[in-house]
């Protein structure tokens, strides 16, 4: 048995992921507009090669041999073999031509979605979105013929998750959040006009880099760019991480909190054990745990009173002359204002999960065949009215706002809400060991990051999400802790 | 015989080139500083895969079969088979491990060179450069054991070129250029202080994009970035071209002429016949012809009196308030000032070839074993004194200035001088068909580009450089035409 082959296989896989990841990253950051067809051709070849590598007879034999010698492998190696075999089983059930065609479809869909969003033209995107949902259903049935297709994808993004768990989780959130939102809506809302001022891209870039350093990112291993929709990606391994943001020329807090959010993802990825690089254990284990980190940095830390105290003078420094009359208390209230709105990524902490719930409901019904993709905009708008009480003026601010579906991710959205809830419970545990507020007030993220690194980041994908939660929490996951956290925040902001 | 396989093979090869090209492009434009080792690992895998594809038994058999059915192939297909077979023969003579190791060495060397240049520290770069020269010698001997190694590489960059031809070419240039340079140096030199003024990166970027559009580049297929050393690259095919430039905050003409230079490369590449995309016929045929286009746009067009007339008002417009007192005549004289200097890329047209000659002499002697790599800085400085009369204050402005050697390109430099000379002869022909000055004075590049497209660009790599020259010129290549062009320019600037 040649263990080295296990590592060689993963290095080769990482290389293809690196190449395809960079081509996709380039597409949304740097590439000229007319190059999609060129890229599509290259990605078709690379995804075919990568598919062959992952499913080829050499790989099948290697994994079988390793599986029959479990006792000679380390725990880490057994987990690698498990994860690789799981992917292999999935891929080998999807016909290669369909897999490659789907990758090509996603490249086209991304370009079409960008244009459709710009023009608020859902009709032009509809045929692509129909194909994406249809392919997701078909692939799920190839892989797990006896499983509900949406359950299949929920479990892909968050091992162990299914509709039943989501339904319960969202029902609890909904029943407790809606009264809070109503109470807040009845009060005079804090003014966030005080955050509005013209800011240049160059200023926001300088502030973004400052924030990256502040939260403890190593800029030698984490790059920074701008895109329509902010995201984080690892290229090849956690040694080359990239985050992006989007600038709003009128409100610096959009890019500020998106940088801290993506920074949380990047901290998690780059916190993997060095020796996990170029293996399937590298980087975060699931979307839920990933969002627990990104939303932890963005909200639980980034919008806390203690961090507001620290960052406030720097805001005045990075945007000189524009916030002379602003005081720290008004800033804190403004960034925590509760107000039902249209755009998920700009939503406040309290209403955020309602945005997620809309998407969850819609995906679930489409995957169950209870809703047609062409009826999405109308249903989207209806649910926004029902859950958030807002009227959606156009699809640009509605159903076309997110890049997830155009990117092929169906079943991803619930992890945002789940992750937010994990994060609140992590914080409760962290406070037993770390004086978080004292650290934040000094802008000292080291003790916070050290705790996260030790408990969460270093493990990469070694533990399942459930194992990791058990290990970190030492108790059951309890969404009530998240609701309590939100209630406390409302008290701080509104006194209710 | 399955012709389709010929096209499939080339599509696959283009995909690997796209991926590796983008990883290299990203490395110098966007990637965080500490990611070289990550990239190296991926490039090692991809170059190994690409090597296997190019030299695998399937490819060998395909090319053999096609070669034995020449009459069933089009002329284009026969040229593809010839070029692919030539590469195959070369690659199959280089042991794969050595080929892959060399690719890895180049990734490291690039990072080390950047740092060495910054610190003017030749010693840290020396071991890499020694290995690069040594590998170039070894690879040349693998491929052509009976050929002089430097002749081998000259021929690689410019089919048909050898030391003998270069020696004659440079001897003629030297004998005729040095008197001109001396005459010019004896006269009061035109003042280029009038071009010096603080300019921002943002202004230079806006002007660069304006220039790209002016010379006729399609910005939907040609991207733009900034790097330490400007260059041009095609990613996958001519449908995704990228050029870069470097900003000098004191002198806008550096980026101005580098954009026009790289723009010339990009026009040539993107002018290939559409159906050549994803084949080996795509893009320029040789470095000499490539430089004939880049230096044609940069100098013969870009520094002409007619184009100066057109562009002058735009300079005032893009850099408001800084050139109010400048007049067109002084601008024209300043951008054509003849003055021996240290940096090749900033050299004037007349002294430029002397910079190239220094590099040619040094490469030639190292490859012949007559000079040690460690003695390069001293010899570099000695030759700069001898040919150009200037003292080199440090290696940053000396032997470390160019990226070619760190990128593995030995035998490339002569093509710059050769290309300049080709360009002058092309212009003589073009003037028979096109009123070039009238076009330039209006900023109308269409007739010029149409001529180049028809005569040169569209053919991609279909003709050899020699065939192409014969076709375009209808007469022998004659470097005297280039010298006459330079003499005429000196008359315009100095009246001598």
C-alpha cells in the first residue's frame, strides 16, 4: 500500500481546483467582458480532466485499497479516504458529459445573470435558471435515487441537514423574530442617515485593507479585489486566499461589513493546519460552519458596542471631514438599526434570517415541483411582503439579487441562518475563556482568533459539522441562544 | 483518419496554456506576496499534465497518422501538424522530471528576481540565474546535440536566426548607429524636462484606456493591468488578450509608450483569423515579427510627427493644468530626444539597439562558456560604458532590470532589434498603399490596422517569419532601411 499516492492524488486535484478557481475569480474581477466563450472552452477541458482524475480507475483502486487497510492509516488519512470516496461515488453516478455540460452552463449562466441583474430582466435569465434547478434535481436523483432531491443538497452543504430540521429551525426563528421585528418597527427607528456621505473607492480600499489587518488576516496570503457580489475563495490551498468586496459611493458601511464578513471566511480557511494544504481536509468543513465564522466576525464582533468603540475614531480618520458631527453612540445605533429591507446582504441582523427564509421556502417548493421557476419573481415578491412587509420594486432588487442560484448552489441559503445561530452559541462559550469585549475595545483580535483557531479553524474538514459542534459546545445546538442574543442587541439599540 | 482529433488535441493544449498563463498573469498582477509556493505546486502538476498530453502515445500516433496523409489535410492543417510535431520532438527529448523541475524553478526565480531587483541584490538571484542558463544549455543539447546551444534558442524565438546572422546584423547597426549617437550627443540636446510633471495612477489609467481605444484595440477582448515589467499575453486564445503597463508618477510618457507598445503586440495577436483560435496557428508567429508590430506602434507610429499632432491636445486634456505651457513642437522633440541611458524600456529609438546589443553579447558569451554568470554585472557595466558611454550605478538599473532571463528567455533579446528593423521596412511598403500620416493626424488607425491585418495579423503562425517577410515585402530584408529611417528621424529632431 502506497500512502504517498493518496497525497499525490489530492495535490493533483487541488491543482485543477486552483486553475478552475482562478479562472472563475478572474472572470468576475479582471477579465474583459467579451471573454466568456473563451473561458468556457478552457473550463470544459479542465473540468473533464478533473472529473477523469477523480473517477478514474486508478483512483477507484487506490481508494479501495486504502479503505481495506484502515488500521494502517492515521485518523486524518481515514477521513481523507472517506471524503474522497464520497465524492467519487457522487461523481461516478453523474454521466461525465452531463457533468461537463453543467460546468459550461454555469459559466454561461453567470454571464447572463450579471447582465440580467443589471437590466432587471428576469426573462433572459429564466431558461438558464430552469436548467440549473432541473440539473440539480437530476443530479441529486442520480446520486441518491431514494432521497428527496432537496434533502440531498441540504446535506451536501451541511452534513446531516434536511428539510425537517430546517422547517423546525426556521419555525422557531420565525415565531420569535417576527414579534421583535414588529416591536422595533413600532418605535422611532434609529437614524442611519448619519452614515451617508460620499466616499471614494480609494478611501474604501484603504479602509478595507486596514480592517483586514485589524481582524488578523495575513495579507501575504489573502488577496483583495472588487466584484459585483462579494465572496471568498481559496486557490489551490489555504495558502492563497482571496476575498472581494463591493463599494457603495454613498455608504462606507456596506463594504466595511462585507470585508469583515468575507474576512471571517478567510480566517477560517487560512487557519487550517499547515499540513492539510493540498488535501481534502484543507479549509472549512461546511457552509454552515463557514457562515458561523463570517457572520460572527461581521455581526457579533463587528457590530458590537466594544468594537464600535475601537473602530469609531478610525472611521473619522479614513474618511476625513465627513463624519465630524457623528458621535459613537449614534454610529452604534445606526449600524444596528432594525429595518425590513430588500437586499439580503444589506439586511440588519434581526431581519436577516427572514430574507433567508424566503429563499429557503422558494427553493424547497421548486425542488419539490410545487413551484415553477417562471413563477419565482411573483412568489419572491409575495413572500417579501408577507415576511418583511416590503414591496419589491423590480427583480434587480428582488429575485436577481444573489449569485447563488446562477452559480448552481441550491440548498446553500439555509446555512446562512444556521451559521448565524451557531455563531451566537460559539460566542457564549468563548466568553468563558476570553474577555471578548476588552479585546475588541483595544482592537486586539489575537485572543479571539487564537480561540477560534484552536477550537475550529485548525481542524479544517477533519471533523463533521456535528462532531465539531459537539466538541466546541459540549452541549446540544440551541437556536434559542441566537434569539436571546438578538433580543439583547435590540435592548441595547432600542431599549426594548 | 479523424481530423477532429487534431482540433481536440489543440483545444486541450490551449486549456492548459490558458490555466498556466492565467496563474502566471495573476502572480504578477493580483496574487498576494506569499503565494509563490502554492502556485509552484499547481504549476508543477499542470505542466506535467500538459507535457503528458503533448508527448503521450496518443498524440504521437495521431501526428504520425496525419503526417502520412498530408494530401488529405488543408495547408493550415499541415502547418498545425508540422508545428505540433516540432514541439513534440523537442519535448520528447527533454526528460519530463527536468521539464517540470524547470517550470518550478522559473516560478521561484521570478519571485526572487522581483525581490533582488527591488534591493539591487544580484547575489541572491545569482544561483537561480546560473541554473536557468545551465538548463537552457542542457535543454538545447538534448534537442539538437549537434547544434550550438545559443543558435538553437535564437532559432526557437525566430525561425532561421543564428549567431552569424545576428553578428552581421548588429555589426551593421553598430557601425551606422554609433556615429549618429555621437553626432546627436555633440549637439545641445532637446529638453525633455517639459514632460516631467506629477501625474496620478488614475489619470494614467484613464489615458491608457483612451490610447488602447485610439489604436484600435477591442477592450471587450483585451484586458489591462499594471505590473513591474509591462507585457502582453493571450489566455487560451486571441479572444482573451491582456496587456500591462507600469506607472511613473513623474513622467506620463513611460506608461503612454509602453501601452502603445504592448498594444501593438495585442493587435497582432487579436488580429488572427477567428478560426485559428484554440490551434497552434493562433497569435503571432515569432518574437521578431511580434516586436516588429509592438515597436511599429510604439515608435514608428507613436513617436511620429503626425500622431504627435493628433495626441497632443489629449495630453493637455487628460493631465489638466500640468502642460499649459508646453507646445507641440517641444513635445515632439522631447519624446524623440536621443540620449544614452540606463534602462532599455525607456531608451530612445536610436540608442535602443545598443541596449539590445549588450544583452546579445552577454548571452552569447555565457552560452558559449566564455563568461561566468557571476561576472555578468561587471561585464554589463563595462559594455554599457563602451557602447552607450554611461556608468551603471547599481544592478537594479543594470543587469537586474529585465524580466527575460528570470523568465527563462535566453535568445529572445535580438528579436527586439530585428523587429524594429522589420517594422521600418513594413512602413516603407505600407506607405505605397496607405496615406499613413493623414490617418495618424486624424487619429484614424483603421486603414493602418486593416493593412497590417490583411498582410500580417490574420495569418497568425501559418507562415514562417521568412515566408511572411517575403510575402509582405516582396524583396529581401534590408536593415539599411531601418538606419535610414532613424537618420531621417534625427534630421527632424536635431536638423542633422
